[in-house]
């Protein structure tokens, strides 16, 4: 049971931005709704208007080109991404992260962009998008501007987005093609679960990157390492960048320990 | 009632016919209470306590009452009724004080669910927050706040239970056999340790839901998702002082229960809302979150075991102390304490035994029955302890267990003598040990260890359980023959997924010699239509109702033969029957069909004899008695079902992550009445046991707020969590007084899964776990000798092992 | 209130719904199709799984107005002409049903799986139903039923007798 609100499904971007401008903080954008509806049910948010972004013309497109790279738009679900031909070859890390997100039914609804804007420390798409140098293109009635993914999430459930703005697309640059990567996620069961801690390892042109989820207020990217660095160096760099806490899912010490375990495991696995 | 039919003469029993209600469930046509709406029905919601313990200074319901569409608002002030199965300690809505997080303090019925929710949110409760007592070990201290200062004034079943007024002890059960101190003095080894586990939620996929209509003249109709319609009716009438004729309880399909729906829960409150709303039907369905804290869970346990072992490896004395965390209300926890107390040593012979089992009140959601009725919890400690004892005395754990198992001639804790037909725990152990290749790793397993860097370990654990029920528990069956010769079976035993209807139909078809297609057994139950059955609990359903069914078949046939004898002018001894007709044995053409007899036989001229054929069967547990309150001695067991699990686990020594490669479960079921339903129980229970072993449990903060009241942070196993290989084995030592030799097995598959895994982890990586669940982090901590985490609010185990 | 037109199991329905109504609530309350169940209302358990334009979704996490102009399939649409579907039949044969509360959602997840992967491996099956909790069966007989429905009969366990 959800509290009462008005539902809007604008057909054009202009209309969407108009609705947002009209309602300010009282409008809530919804893509797949897998975070929004859960939140509505729990009473965590009480918007007057829920605005579905999926009907907006052009928002369903998921495109690849050698010049523009991979362009992910607001209606792109995790499974749309997984079903895209050739994606695994181009961006294996993106596929690995997407594959580990929630259950199959949820992946049919959950969007990549919703995952990022929801800005949970455990968001599974964040590690891949951070490593792959993705960019967020933000739109409002004032126009468009671009923010690198590493600046987009600013805190627990907080992003740079302002009222009236929409995340119009996420672009994964073609220059990231050729990177190798892997993802490891600690769960309480083998079935679908939020990550208690998660590690992505990304190797590209001699550079090594590590992204860590659920170990700080935001997903953390450690870049500038070298593929030739030994495991101890990489683990130390990651440990220095994270600030895990103890909570009901697991303790700080175990999170720290598992970051090390997963980095070493992934360094072995990602050739 | 052992039938001397050999397997090859059995037509239905032992097979795997289709489940009777499968098609209805597969098409979505099966109706559950959650699917029902009645004309004029209102929806209820409750206002719940955000505190573990607080005084209620006042409740303001005026805003809720003013909301359009609200038809009834209730607070505890108006409801001076208490309910309780054994200790009558719970108000329908909190009065004066709230005793646990999530307890209901006010309730609303309104035209729609949305209005009801809004109204419940508008109710203002003024609380004075009080310090809660959360840990059941703390609750035993002299200066602990009393959860029930009025404990001495509560009605209780005094023949069986002993609350101690002025303390937080809701019940103390004792058992004394032989002389424990003398046994300890003679022992070569004394081994003592403590084991713990937290509260756990049943998680039926259908949450608790009830619809009630309190009609003119105090006639009450109740539709509820429950296990035991007669228990609900009787307890309801006790609470409201109504004659049993006034209340009718109906139970359609039930979406899982597991003990959580055994007693009486939402029904009285919903009925009071209906009464207040002028007799309109009212429905309340718990949300998943409410299922975790408004409704009951399984109790936490601290189990201390001290074992004395003789030089030859025989257990000679054992002292067992159980501290059960009842939570805020006694409900079933006091009886869990009792039933666990008399089983506390497992399927082993202990000549000198001492058990003290306490049920302790705390300010947490309260405990109730849960599949295994305490045995999942205490077998965790017991079977980890047996492993420890074997290690300390330097004996192989399987050999140590085999040496000490109950065998024909052994005397149980309560003084019962084991016979060759009681069942065979040793064989169950042998079966699972062989299946997992118990002992050393195979070459293949060693190679796998090399390749993966993981460690492999193999563990076993035994189990047993008898139905926990009053000694006078009974069941009855009515068979009604239709005019086409088909038969309707009426029983008060509910179908909660365990397959009761299908198995009973098999028994009836077998005994009548009819085709299964001729047997109809209604999916729903109704106290007005169906004959009495005590409760659908305790793995006693098939045994008691099955026996009643056999007797009902005999009664039906006797009545049919009587009329047929007149029609055929034959003596009963000269007649026989098949699925269609009764005939004269030496003259097969002289026959009369059941159809012709079913509602009375009419001669061609219209003259008639007989009348509708109805078979009645009733069965009551034989030879059982209440246990002596001081010594726990007496005969309490309808039957003992023994079993064992064997497990192979693979553990990552770096991280503590582990995975079950294989599990084999064996139960001495007497007779497998329905092979596939039995396997479904075995695997389903095992996976539920896996959840308890690996991840499930209530996590609280220091104020007593439940931190994980949903699937987000209370995970249950999914299809991906299955062991790679799963084997289920039936051992069949016939139960002489069981239907076709069968005994119950509904609960057993869940018992001892956790200690088998714990024992296997010990073998793999050498770490001792004394608390379940065993999360990866717990294994990692144990491997590194780090202090365990205790966010379950149970006592952290202290090790004390001396030689 | 918004007027929506939706095709459910091949039948067209036109209804007025408030914006905040979930698809699950719409199916169960407004259309009386109570086969789809609510086990959590929060996307975790899968008891509410239905197909939306052929893809499995948690109906508790879809808003009714979103399905305007679209096709929904529920468990009620499985059996045709008085006969169980292949999947339902296999579930029945393999004793994959106990209390039945997870069953509708389970069947719909399997339907989606077998359309996209007619010959699934055990891992495919497990992945396809990991979002469908079943507290009764322990999943094994469900997995066996899916194998059976896909024409694979090996690997059936069966009860052993000792
Ligand atoms: C059972 C379950 C399991 C889950 N498991 C996981 C998991 O394993 N890993 C994981 O990472 N997540 C998990 N989630 C969370 C969730 O599914 C994901 O975060 C998902 O990707 C969110 O996408 P969505 O399209 O559903 O977002 P929505 O719920 O629609 O929106 C999420 C947020 O994004 C905003 N938003 C959406 N689109 C835009 C836009 N274009 N511009 C600006 N703001 C926008 C919304 O206002 C909202 O704040 C789980 C959720 C559930 C219910
Ligand atoms: S009810 Fe929809 S997932 Fe549980
Ligand atoms: S059959 Fe009961 S939940 Fe699956």
C-alpha cells in the first residue's frame, strides 16, 4: 500500500523538464521504481507527483558508436544492458557488475541510471562506471552539463543533482574499450543480496584501477595504480581510500579484510 | 496400527500420486484468506510500539476517529481480555505497558486499507520509555526489571507448567534420572561448554491474515490462515467466555505456517474490531515487517551442557541447562522448554541425567512454536557438543555417536524403554556417513582442495523428536459415501503444504481398496463441518489422523457389509469387495455396488434398508501421561522419529566463506507413505535448516529495536543456495501403532542441519563455532580466534573445556 | 484517477485507477485476479511475478498507470482449454508445489526463462528463480520440474530407501 500521489508520464524531454520545474521538490522522478516504490511503501518519501521517465521519447535508446561510446539513457534497464550484443566483449566489467545486481525480475525493471542516482554505497553499477571513466550528462530547463562519474555521487544517497534536473544519459567512452576487469561481491547468501562489500578491478593500457563498494559513504575509486604493482601495494592503496563502518550486515574489520581478499582474488583472475 | 500388508500388495501407500490440491494452486484458483473479500468488509491496521519497553501514559485517538471512512478504533483500555496458550499473559492490545518493539497498542478498521493506515498513523501514543531487559541471561539477575510483575496472578496450566512469580521465569521444567553427581565422579572425562542461537522468523510466504465477523447474538465467523482451527475456536471462546457453538473457524488454503500459525494470534483482535464496527466483517493481514515483530518468532536459546564420559567412551552422566528466551509473552515458549527438556540429550542413552530448562521473559518479540519445537535450537548445541566430546576423548565422532545411540533396551531420559520398533538412529548415521564418504577425503576431494585453495570437511549430526502434545491428544475422521460410490473425507487436520490431504487420501484409498480418484478431501477446513483434530503440529498429523482414517474405513465398510449381507443374503465372512461392489466370494455375480448402498439400498419395489453410509474413526494417543513435574519421568512420546544428516562443506580459509557440496539426510520414517511428498519435506526442511545455520536471525540494537524486520536484512535461502548434491533416504523400521507402520517426519528435516555443517567446518579448517547462524564472518573470526560478534543479543559463548 | 486500458491474459480491461495503485493491487483487487500473491510488497520475494510485455517483473513494484496500453500475463493465463500448461504440468508431476503461495510467481519466472532459454542449465534455472522465495520445497523439486518442462529428464533425485 502506497500513500496517494499523482502519476505523470511525460512524452517529451521538454514536458518532463516542465513538470519538474513546476513541482520542484514535490516531484519524484521514477525510472524502474525498484528504489522509489520500495521507498514510497516504507514512507521514506512522500512526493505529491511521481514522474515516470520511461515514456520520454528517446529515453529508451541504448546506443553504441565508435565515436560516442556507449550511451545509456534513463529507461535502459540492467537486463537491456546485459542483452546488448557485443557488450561483454567491449566492457566485461560493466557486464559483471550488472549481472550481480538483484534478481532477474528486478533487473528487468531496475535501470542503470536509477542505480546511480539512488547513490547507495552498495550500488552495483557504480564500481564499473567509475573504473570506465563514465560521464553523467545532466539536463534541466537551463540546458545540459556534464559531470564525471567520480564527482556525481557526493554522499550516502546524495548526488550533485539539483531539483529540476534529470540525469539525461550516462556515457561510457569508447576509449575504455579493451579494458579487462572483474567484480567480486560479498553477500549473506548466494542468492540476490545487497553487497556487504564489493570490489571491482580494472586493467587498461598498463593502468590498474580498483573500485570499492559498501566501504565508505560513496563507492570509492582508486586510480593511478599500475598493472605491474604487486597485490600488497594495491591492497594498501585501497585500504587507505576506504572508511568502512560496522553495521548489522558485518563489521568494519571484516569489510577491510574482504577488500584485501577480493583484490588478491581478482588480481589473479583478471589476466 | 501396523498393517501386515507387504509393499507389493500396497496399491496407494508408498507411491507418489499427484498432490490433491496441486492443480488449484498451479492455476491460481486456490483461495487463501489473503485473497478473500466479503461484502461490506472493512480493513484493519494497527498502531505499533516503537519502543521495547514503555509505560503508556495516554493514547489520543480523536484524529483517527474523525477521519472519514473509519468505522472502529480500539485501544487496550477497552479490551480487558487476555489470551495465552499455557500462561494467560497477553492483552489483545497493550494495556499500561508495552513489552516489545512492534507490539500493537491501538487498532483501526476502515473502508479501505489506505484509510485504515492513515488513521492508525494519526493515533498519538504518549510513552514513558523504560529501560528494557533484552538478554535472557540478564533477565535472570536479581535486579532485572520484571517483564510481568503480575505473573503470579495469571491463569496457567498448572499440571504442566511452573511460572515463578517475582522473577522473569515463565516456566521451569526439570528432569532427574539416576545420580548425575555420582556419574560425574566416576567419569574419566568431564566436558562442558555453552551454545547459543538467536530468535528466528518462520517466514511463511503468506503472512498471518484473518477475517472475522462478530454477528448478532455473539455468533462469530472467522476465516484465518492458521494451522489449527479447533485450537483457534477453543481459545477464542475461552477468551470471550463464549460457548463453543457460537464460533465457527474456517481455514482455506494456507500459504505456509511452520509453527508460527499454530496458536491463536490475530483472530481475537480482528473480531473485536468487527464487533465495534457493528458486525461488519474485518480483515487484517500483517505486512512482512509486522510478521517479524507484531507476530511471534522462534526463541533464542543458551544451552549449557556438561558431559561425563567413562573410559570406554560411554556417556555416564550429563547435566543440561537451557535458558529459553520467551520474549515478552509465554505463548508456546513454555512448552518448547518442556518438550526440549525431556529430549535434551538427543538419541543417546544417558544413564544419569539432570535437566533444568527455564523460559525467560525479555522485552523482545515473543517466541512460539517453529518447525522442530525447540529441537533445531538445542540440537545445534548438543551435536556440536558430541563432536567436542569425541575430540576430547580421542574417539572418532561417528564411532562415539554409534556407541552411545539409543538401542533396543536403552532407557530414554524420561524412563521409556526403546524397542526394536522404536526406530534406528544408528542406521540413519551409517547411511549418511556412507553417502558422504565420511572420514578421510577422497583423491578427488584432495585434488579439488589443491585446485581451489579451499578446505573440504565432512560432518555428521544425529537427531530425534517425538510429537510435543498433551498425552490425551486425539483426532477423528468422518467418511461420507456419495450416491455414486465415491467418498468424501472430513478431517480437522489442515493442509499447510505438508501434504496431509494427499497422504490421508492414500491411506483411505488403500484401506477401502478404492481408486484414489474416488476419494475427495476438501482443501479447506471448518469447525462446523469437520470432526475434531487437536492441532496440525508436532509431526503427529499422519499418525493420529491416519489411524483415525483406517478406523473410519473399517467402520464404513462394516456398515456397508451389514446392508450388503441383507441384500445378498450372505454372511459377512462370505463377502468381499473391490472398488465398485461387495460380492459373495464363492459366487462373484452375486454382488451389490457401493453406489447402490451409499444412501440406503432400495429394492425394485421401492422398499429400502440401510441409510446413508458414514464411517467414523477416532483415535487417541495411547498410554501417554503427564511427566512428573519434579523428575520429568513418564511416557510422553507417541513415537520417536530418528534421523541424521551428513554434510560435505568447502571453506575458503582466507575469508571464511563456505559452501555445502553435498548433504545426505536419512530419517527412520517407519513407512514412506508418499515418496515424493516425503522427499519434499526432507529437502524443504533441510533448506530451512540451512537458513538457520547460515544466515537467519533477529538483530537488535541496544534499545531493543529490531534492526532487520524484512527481507532486505533477513535473508532466507534461495535456489542458488542449494547444496550441489542433495540426497534423501528413508529408513523404514515399522512403527507398530502407526498407519501402515508410518511415523511423523514434518519437522525433523530441519533439525541438526546446522551442527552437521558446524562439524564439517571444524573438520575443514579447525575452528570451533558455538553460536549459530554461522556467517562467513563468524567462521573467519573463529579461525582467527577473534571475539565473536553478538548483535543478536544472546550471551556470547564462553569456552570452558577441561580434561 | 486515470483511465487505463490493459490487456491481461489476452482480455482487454479498461479501468480508472489512482496513480499510487500498484499493478499487484490492481490485478488482485480491481480485476479479481488473485493468483498473483503478495509476499513482501518490496520486490524481494517474487510471489507477485507477472510478465509485462513478455518480461518477468515484480508486480508489487510496478504502478498500475504504467501498464496503460500494455500486455500483462499472470498465472491465470497459463492453462488453456481446461488443460494445464507444460510448465504447470511439469510442476504437478514433479511435486514442485507445497503450500502453493510461491507457485504462481515461480511459474511466471519459469515461463520467462523457457521462452528466452528453452534448454536451460541448472545454473540458468537457479538464476531465473533466485528472485522467487519458496519456504516450503527447498527448490529441488521445482528445479526438477523446470528440467522436465524443458524436456530434460536426467538428474531426477527420487527418494532412496535404506
Ligand atoms: C529486491 C531488491 C534487490 C535489490 N538488489 C540490488 C543489488 O543487488 N544491487 C544494487 O545495486 N541495487 C539493488 N537494488 C536497488 C535497485 O534495484 C537499484 O538501485 C536500481 O538500479 C534502481 O533503478 P530504478 O530504475 O528502479 O530506479 P528508481 O527506483 O526508479 O529510481 C532510483 C532513484 O533515481 C532517481 N532517478 C531515476 N531516474 C532518474 C533520472 N533519469 N534522473 C534523475 N533521477 C532519476 C529516482 O528519483 C530515485 O531517487 C535492489 C532493489 C530491490 C527492490
Ligand atoms: S510481493 Fe512482490 S516481490 Fe514480494
Ligand atoms: S510452496 Fe510454499 S512457499 Fe513455495
